C-alpha cells in the first residue's frame, strides 16, 4: 500500500516502491512515508494508472464547483457531475471515492507503523505523535469529503442517525484485514462526525503551531480551522465559535494568535504567493516536478490566460448577482475571452504549480460569522463579514440581523470562495433547511446556451434561455452520489446499504 511513484513530494524524495516492511525501519524513511500520505491526497490514480487530480487536486475543486451553480462545466470532463447524470460506475464519483479511501488507508498504515516505531525506540513519542497527528488530520479531511458527497447532511435526521460512510481506522494490508473491511458497514452520520472530531482533536493536541512547510503540512491551526468547518456542517453553532475563537483576535483587523494567520491585503494575495502568505492555512503543494498532470491540474482546468485547457468557467448566475458589487476587486482575478469569463486564481497552466486550496483564514472568519449570526451575535458577525468583504469593496453591510445577516454571509461565501470547490459543501449543509440557498441541486447554465452578453455584472438577473439544467429537489436520489459498484461488489454489507435510487 506504500508503493510510490518516483516523484518529489514537498521537496522530499520518497523511495520508489518503498515497501511497508522497510518503510518504518529508519527515521528518514518514516518521514518519507508520512510525506507519501500527502502525495496520495494531492494526486491519486485514475483509469489505467494515470496520475490525476483525485482526490484533492483539480477534481476536488472542480467537482465541488460543478455540483453547484456558480461555475460552468464547458467540456466533457465534469459533464456527468454538472448535469447530475452519474451512476455507480461513473468515473468522476467512483475515482473520488476510491482515491479518498486510498488516502485513508495510507494514513492508517502510517499510524500503525509509527506506533510500532515509537514502541521500538526508533523515534521519540513526541515525534511519533506529531506524525500520527498529520495522518489523522488527513484521514479526517478525507472522510469529511466522503460525507459531503456520498451521505445526506448532518441535519437530514434529528439525531444524524441516517447512513454515513465507513469510517476506516485500521489499515487494509493483510488478507485477514481485507476480509474484515469487506464486512464493514456505513455506520451513521453522527458516528462518522464523532470520529472526525476525535481525529481533529488529536491533531490539534499534537501538531506543531508552525513549521517550515507551514501551509503544505498540517499544523495545529489547520486542525482547528477544519473543526470550525466540521462543526458548521453539524450546526453546532457554539462549537464553531469556540473553535474559531482560538484563531481570531478580539477585534479587527482580525489575526490569529495561533499560526499568525491574517487576511492578505489584497484578495489576490493567497493566489499570487501559494507557498508563503498569511491567509492560506492548509493547501496541497504542487510543483513543476510533482503535480496532477495536464488532465488534473488546476491551472489547466480553470485558466484560459496562460495556455490552459479552460474547462470550467464562471457562471453568469454568480457574475450577475446583485450582492456582488460591480467594482469588487475579486472581479479582477479573472480572464475574459470571447466565450466566457474564467477565474485567474490558478494561473500556471505551463508548469502546473498552483497549489490546491483546502482552507483559508477567510473561511474561518465567515464560519464564525455565520455561527454568531445564528445565535444572536449580530455585531460580531457583521464585523467578521465586513472584514472579508471590506478588502475587496467599500460596499459594506450595516444594520443586518437574523436571517438577513445569515443570508449575507452565505452570499459572501459564494463570492469569496468562487472556484475553490466549497460551493457544494455549502449547498449540502444548507439544502435540508432550504432557507439560505437552493433546497436541492440548483438550476444551472448550459455552456451551449451561454453568450457573452449574458454577463452583466451585478445586474441581478440571468437570461432565462441560458438555464438548461433544471433544479433537482433535495429529496431526489441524485442529491448524493452512489457508492461505487467496485465497493458494492467487494462488500456485501455495503451492497445492502446503497444510496436509494441507484
């Protein structure tokens, strides 16, 4: 399970075909094996063994975007995702599932191997706990990604007792364990979230506050930031505030006492300097020598300005939204062609070095803002919202309370995190409530119907004929993806726990 391509990961050089037996025999090899978990997350496998952007390269971002309405799929790459025509054999969802569990399995191999190395005196308990914390952070990140695509949201039932996903904490690396894994059921969503928080609590307690690779390797701040996201999905508003307060100073301009996070002066700051900015809390590194390839890199998928394939563009649905000011600086992080408007967050299609964003400080601020608004903390919610909005426009919000304030925060998330893959996560957690976003899969623009004149910034309307893919209600089976047929065939327990409708 530890076989590695001959690739450079985070300026390390993992051994080619490093076996599990040899992976935990020296401190240096252990370090390389931990790096291999990041490598699996950054660029996983695809049909025929090709390296692609699954699970946390372009696939994570593009699928998170194209399951929503604010980005437009232009070509065949994510058409199944965009048009909701997937099934249990569709490549987009199948490889997302399989590569996420590949990350989980590598993390579990590392956890077990490091525990043995500590027991054997090869490394200290402190070093070992930090490695395990990294693996548990990546395990939690992967399981949460699975939950938002393959399970109904936390609030689907009052106690989240509906089917979740198999939360795997033991490596599948022997025949006996393969047999054991083939009998593991889905458990409940509540159980999965409880295990997520156990992993993230451990990560927070054992990860360093900072490190040389402060963005591309997990830190204490990354674990806390992820907990604000997880608790937001759980609708644990006070929990979001409690975790967020660890990273937010009392008054603006907001900075973090842990990790020194702060909004960059310009909204382009995180993209102009992937490796070294104050706002990116965790991202997956890509380099010219180690990336998700032409068919899996963000620069190729999104950018039309530097030779990219430009397969995903901005939709007039968000471009024309009245809550996005026409003079907002975030509109400048774009390229306009005769066909469409594209994001310029990912700008290196030539050597494909754009990092894959996972969580930024802006999200922590808006997570806490929403939790405050949901619990009556209107003044603080407004201050946090305007901190994010205010660096891009002088059209700030005043006097909002209650539902109107929550709606403004959700709207701001659509602007701020455009083309970062977060739109589906918000649709997923809000759809059951049906109050602050679409109560299902939103109606979408078809690329064939889209015209240049459809883009009228802040106009508040979209040409009706441009909308070709209709709204799909929350109760429709297509709201979540099916478990892959490969998994169903291997696990008779899961065969009886397939998502209804597939």
